[in-house]
C-alpha cells in the first residue's frame, strides 16, 4: 500500500517542509529573532471578527500524492460579490506556511474583501516554476468557483509578503487578464539587480534561498533568474502595483525599476514605506494595521471603492450569529419584546447623555436610537467627571401602554422614567426610592394588580451586599408601599455565594423566578431562584457558568420570549478594556428550571455558546450601533457621550458645515476634563482616523485624540513657540502624566490615526498628507475605566477663542 496519508495531511495542514534543513519561517520563530530589537512588537492575531466566516483546508489542486489547499476568509454576504485578494506567504521559497497570512486575511475580510491564503510547493518539494504554477492554479480554482463563494471574478488582486510578494507580482505580471492589482509587501521585483544578486547569489550561501529554488546560481541559471523577475514581464497590460516596504531595502530590490517601467506605460504604482519596520512586519502589531489601511486604500482605487463596514457585526448572513452580539460596553443589559420588536437598555455610569436605547427586529441586529437621559441628575453633581458613579444597572419594562426604565444611582437612589415612544421623549426621572447603596432595581406587576420592586445592595455605599430585597410598589411607580422592605434571598446563607446582585423578577406558570448573578463580574455565574410565593422561600440553582468555554463571568441580563414561545437570555461578559460586551444564549426549560446556553459537564448547568442559529427566522437588514461620524447632520450621532453633563458652547455643527467644531475649554488632566467627547470600543480590533484642524490663539492651545481609562493616553496638535507640533501625553492610574513634544508640523491640519489591536493594544500615528503616516510613541495597553471599558475620546483645550474643527471621525475594522 502506498503511504500517502502523512504527506496529504501535512499538505492540507499547510506544513510543507522543504527537503533542506531551512528553519521554519512563521510568526513565532520570527518573533524570537526580532523581539530583542523591537520589544514593542506582538504577534498579530488571526482571530476573524464577526461577520467574517472562515472555510479552511479547501483543496484546490493535487500534485501526485500532495494535496494543495487554501483557506478562504469571507465577508458577510452582500448584494454585490466581494473582490478577492489572493495572499501568498513568504519564507524564502523554501519555508513558510499559509497561516502566516491569516491575520492579514482576517482584517481584509473584515473590510469586505474575500481573502484566500494559499499553500504552494516549496523549493524542497519542487523547484521554480512549480510555486508559480500552483498559485496560478489556485487563482483559476477560485475564479471558477466565484459564484459559490460570493466572489467577483472580475475584481481579483494578488498580494504577498517577502518571497510571497515576488510570487504574487510575477503571477500578476504573467496573468494580467485575470489580475486587477498586485500588492508586493517587501518582496523582490528583480532577481538580477546588483542589490538582489549581492544577497541572493552570495557564494557563501550554499545555496542561497533563491539558488535552492532555481537549482543553481545566477551564472548557471541566468535565464531562470530573469524569468522569475516580475520586472522582466512588466508591460503595457500589466496590473497596477503597490509596494509596501520595510526599512531594509534589499528585500524590495528592483522596486524602483519596476515602478518606472509601469509608469512609462501609464500604469499606476504606489509605494508605502513603513519607517523603522523590520522585514516580516506584516506578521506583527503594530505594523499589520497600517499595512491593511494601505492595501485597502490602494485596492479601493484599483478594484472599486468598498462601502464602509462595521468593526463588528454579529449577523453572519447565513442564518447564524456569533457572540457577542454587541462587542461594545453596553453593560448590565436589560431587554424586552413588545409585539414583534425588541428593546434594550444598559447602564452608562457617568457618561452623558445616559441610558442608551437600542432596538432590534431579530435580537441580533441592534440599532442605537438615542438615550433616555439628556442630563444626569443631580445636574450640578455631574457637571464634572464622576467616574464609576451615575447610572448603574437599569431595568426596562413595558406596562400599561408605556415603557418604564428603573435606574439606580448608588449615591442617590432609584429613579423612574417613562415614555410612550421608546425613542423618547422620556419623562424627567422621578426619585422613587432615595438612599445610598440601593442598586439593580427590577419591577413586577403581578396578576392580582399588585406591584413589586426587587433590588440589590452595593457594599461600597450600604456597608453590606449579597442580599436581595423586595418592596411593595404603587402600580403607578410613584411611591413604595412599605418601609425597609424584606430580604427574600440571602446569598450569605448559600455556600460559595458572594456578590449576589443584578436581580430580574419574572413569573411563569404560577412560579416566581428571580434571575440573579453572583460571584463577581469577571468570574461569576448566573443563578435562578424560584418560589410559589413572591416573598419566598426560594430554591436556588446555578443555570449558567463559564464551563469549558473562554467566556468568563457570563451573567446579568434578561430573559426574553419570542412570539413563537422560544426563550432566550441576554448576558454580559466583562472584557476589561473592551467593557462589558453583550451575548445572546438560547434558554430551555427542564423540570421547571431554565438552562442557559448549551449543557455543560454539570447536570442542569449551561455554558455559553459562541455561535448559534438566529432567534428569529427570516432576512433582516444588518444593523449595528453607529460608530464614527462624518458630521454632516444637524446633531451629533447617538454614539457620542461626554464625560460629564454637556454645556452649551462646548461644540457646534453649524459654525462650519460638514465639520464638528470643538471650542477650547480650560486645560485640565484629561481624566478630570468634562468636555471630552467619547465613544465606546466597538470591536476587538479597529482603527480610528480623524482629520483635525487646530485654530490656536496662543501657545498651549491643543486638540487631542486618545484612549480614556484608569490610565489615559492621548496625542494631538499643540501650538508650541508659535508653531504647530505633535504632542503625546501618557497619564498613569496614579494621575501622574508625562508628555513628549514631537516634531514641528507643516501646518495645523493633521490626520490622526489610532489603531487598537487584539488585547486592546493601542498605537498612535499621524500624517500631514493623509497618505504617509508616522508613529508617535510606543504602543501601549488600554486600561478599563471605573466599571466601564476604555473609551475613545477627542477634546480641545486652551484659551478662549481657540477651537479645533474635525472633518470626520472614522472607525473601521
């Protein structure tokens, strides 16, 4: 029997080992070589954000016993087929693996491209031109299946890094009828240039990487070395080429000659130099994100512009969804259904406006329609930032023809607001229950007409917690009908319970149910208590915990039933700098108890699901809470919040149409500044680009963009010595700040860019022309705020009369 199984498995897994003893080329081995000189780098994540779908190990060709495969990263289906980017890995033609290109593929797919990472025969398996033939075969295979994958066969680009860049360019030059653009990332364009020969034909290398691929040195195989050079084949029909290059020029040898030849034929080229970047930069943060930005800009010019995409969209477009359904800090969610529509509110702490309002038709696609609290009360208290206070976990209900929101302020008590239209206006908050430490209220109007309110306690204000108190409430919600209420569930009497809070009170089949989390937001679980009488006694059961998943602390949310009688549960997960993101889990009833998620190893206890069929069948328009802003409307988008109650005069949208004007406010450390305009982190990885123009009156006037948390970091433009200069400020959790004054700028108009990568790693860069960007400072890790995630913020400070105009504030995947 022929022993083919091992060879086939290795091929499908893309571990194609050359016959020579060349060391593996991947992110891990390269990281070990680079980290001493580049301590700030991190291996880029290959995690595909929703709604990207990944189809792995698609065999596109067979060479004897060898199966050649590719992985395909697909964006959410759209009305128009997606352009395709075929990605070719590097490794000196004799090493490497297609998974090296997975981070790049995932980020391109998030932008709306289909991206394929391809394996090919390495030099230890077959010499030139086998790899070229393989990539062409992959190109043909994808073109013939374009309809199956939702790909546009007329909009295809080839891209690659290092040796993969040379291969991509060569295939593009020799197959121009099928390739609309090429992106050569630090790869050779001419093997015969003096620079290339000095390294690739070095006699001390026995053989060199190129020599092994060609089967001989240049003097022995000159025709092959010329034939393999993209420059040799460049002509009037060649596709446009983008070069993205490192600070090591030898790897992109021949670039200038190829660009000149293409320019002579009127063919577009583009060069993006990443200053200070090492070879293999595309495998690592902070360089992956600017590589994607550059590619997206160029491919948009050559293949057609791409519509803006949300950084995270839970609807996968195939009848399924991926958690979290909201990858943003919509903490402590409560949700209800009224008719065919779903409604959600969440805590907002000290940001204003407060109490975000979200709506959905299918529980997966959510739209932010506004806020219930234009100003936080008492207004004087929240005229300055009050981190960690304000609007804690609210409760949403629909009763007697109107919407009700009960929200607690741990320092003042429980407030009630109502509205006939969910989008507002909402009534002025009525202080229903004054007191300190009273949190997490939830009402129930019983079948007998009586009304109840359950709530928890905050130890930081009340001096105790871990108990749930029930109170009689007037049906109109204007007053309570008893005194201190009654503790109906005491977590101190339950083994292992701590921090019992967040109760929601429901009734089903004659039973009263209290859904309440315990154990703390990062490591806790979801419990349910039931009783025949609302005052108890209550039985208890843990119905969901982390189990074998990576979804920590799954708890505190809402039970919702569809019109068809199918039950679901919303909960949050604390992701520190990303905030408390919202998940949706199926809920089933077993012996009168709910089980949330999927069954875990513990009987009766569920664990969270990452993906599932959507709750409501049918096709619904994709919706996500808005991010960014073009400032073309009469008001700020609902995604914006200030760090304190806003005041007239902080901003204007009519002073310069199409721009947001931020009037400079008195300078203060950014965490103490009330006039910071903020948005939530919207995804695990995203970019922010803002075009700003400072109109300074005196030295010290400035505009800044940054990340606000327990530690805050920002950068921007400041007038220093009568000139515009870049400045970066880093404030630690202890409040101490250090600043760096950067170079003089050619003017006061600058494009500021911030990239957040997986793990909430942040880097800052800026550009005077919007094309070439320069990093400012070292990457850093964003920190969570007080009970909230990190926030993106923009502000202007300085002397009266100074201001900054923002042309746009764009957030992309």
